[in-house]
């Protein structure tokens, strides 16, 4: 049976289409997913790199999988109307020949044994927006060596392609960026490929309802390998392959702000299974949390931007947890959240005068019926860029929590 969706009054209204990372996504999967997915930030897609999912706005991240917090501002857009037309993009032009190309070379070998891997397709793609994209391709020889002998100066991105690579190998999800100068000879650090492993599982709400369309991220022990990602299907099943065989954590991301993680150890050729049975929000082990931002004279701050980030380590049957949610305080200055038990950091920002404040706290008691507001005093006057940097730093700390799962 499918669980009817009930939107709690404290859940933000913005739960729209999202970018799958599975995608919190698959190859740049470092930001791949959260399900009844909520907000873990621009993080998700980086780890996995997939495309569009039904939920909050997703964007990839340096390491993991967190959707963009509900309520956060969308990327700047031009509002179309009379006298306000979108500028036409500048046409790309061919890259001029420099007469002094550089050279890019490297090795591909097996992680651990360092045995060379032959016939691997390596691609170099130009990334400068003013020029027409250029793609160069090379293949490794019997010694695992590849070389691009004529690379025009500029910005490029290097990656390994699945083409010709046996399915037993996991394709690296992280593509190194490089800058090539005139006549420069660049030796790229070796690509160390590992065997790929698969993990499957099922997610069902603890009251028996089907849980579906939730992003799933598989995190490797070696973060330079990148994460792999997938999605629950319509009956709550998922399968994620192309994960490095030493992957050690499987995360499922819910729209209510929770990411739930289970530790495991994937081994190539050995089936692995990780199931999830989360409590629905109304039955979740946790507590209401009310946040009251105030100025130094005690005046409440309405419409303040409030971001709550929490974490909890895995303990026995209780999964690891990362929680991220964003709300605005109401007309009298209060914002209310329902949060799982864990350690929390709260960031509050006044978007009008620029004051900010933070608080750290532990939520380990259900305060239903006796909710004393958490007062956060806002001070200073930060500009928009400084406030954005504070938020980005907090969300990056939340994303890093996806890579540390034991005390």
C-alpha cells in the first residue's frame, strides 16, 4: 500500500522537481539523494551525478549527496516581461591554435596491485565557455600508459570512459580538472581502478506503507573515488552498481530532511543487501524544536532565515543520521521544526540588516507540550556574500557527515 502524503504544517511548501543524484547521482554522485527527499544541499549531486528527481532542488557536491534545502533561494533567474529580455548567450568560437601545445600523460592501473590496465579509454574535454568544446581521446597501452601529445593551452577535464572497460571495473566518478600552459608537460596522478560492486535493498515505512522515489547514495571509504547513486523504484526497491568494492556506507535521503545511513562493506562478486525501515515523521523518535531569533535588545526578528543541521552516529539497529532543514521565522519571529534526536547546529540570518547568530545543542528529550523556544541572538552586520559563505560552510559540514559514520 502506498502511504498517503500528509504535509505537516512545519514542512516548507517548496518540494518540487529535483535533480537526481543518483544523482544526488551516479557518476558525479557525490551529491546524490535524499527521498521523501528534503534538503541536504547542493551536495548530493556531486557524489553521484544523475539527473532529475521528484523532490527538492538537488545539486551535486564536492563529496556527497545532499539536496538543496527547501526554502533556499533558487539560482538567479531573469524575470521576463516588458523591457526585460534575457540576454542572448555569446556564440562560441573555435579555439585559436597557439603554436605551442602542451602534453598530458598518465597511467591507469589496478588499485592495490598496481597492475597496468590496457585498452582503457581516457577523454580530455575543454571547459572554457568562450570556445567550442573540444574532445580528445586516448587509450592505454599494455603498460597502462596514455598520452595526449597535442593539447592546446587552456582549461580541461580528464575522465575515464566505460567504453571498452570491462564491467568488472568501477569507473571513477571524479574527473580531475587541469590547466595546460604553452609547451607544458603534465604528468597526471595515476587512475587507480577498483573492482565494482553492487548493493540492493528495499525501503518500507515502519507502519507498512511503501516508500518510493527516494535517492540512495553509496559512499566509498576512499573519497577520491566518488560515490555511486540510485533511486527507489515505485515499490521501494533499489539496486546500485558501479560502486567501488570498498564502499562502506549506504544512505537513503528523505524529503523531510533526514538522511539515514547503514554501514556495510561491499565486495566485488558478492551480493550485498541493505534495507531501510524508517519511521514516518509523525512517529519519528525526536522532538519539536522552536527557534526564536532576537536582536541584542530582545526584539524578535520575523522572516529570519534559519538552517538546522544535525547528526547522529549509527548504533545497533538505529541508523546513522544527517538532518538538514531550512525555514523562515513567522511574523512574530518563531520557526518550528520536528527534529530527530542528535547533535545540532543552528544558523540564523537576518536577510534585511545582515545580523547573524549560531547555537549548538543536543536534542535527546521529546519536549512535546513543553517547548521553550531556543533564543538565538543576532549580532553584527554581514553582507550577502558573507552570509552565503556562512551557509555554505554549514552545509559542507553536513555533507562531510555523510563520510564519517562511526564514533
